[in-house]
């Protein structure tokens, strides 16, 4: 069974759902490369924080 891929809202690349997170109250998918992990406390301290935050 192949994993579902979703287009990242920031870079526009198709990524497996497991390689990213839903942001904006679950309305937009963003890959970890672009947005990091929003559940990680370091995400908020990151100077390159995702534009969705």
C-alpha cells in the first residue's frame, strides 16, 4: 500500500503525509523541510519559522 502524498503549501512539492504537518487549523499541509515540526519547542525559536505561524 502506497502512502498518500500531499502538496506542500509552501514549496509546492509532493511529499508523503508522514513527512509534514497540517497547519492553519488543519487546512494547509506543510512539509518538515519548509516548516519544521510545530510540535517541537524549537520551532517557535527558529528564525526561519514557517510563514503559516
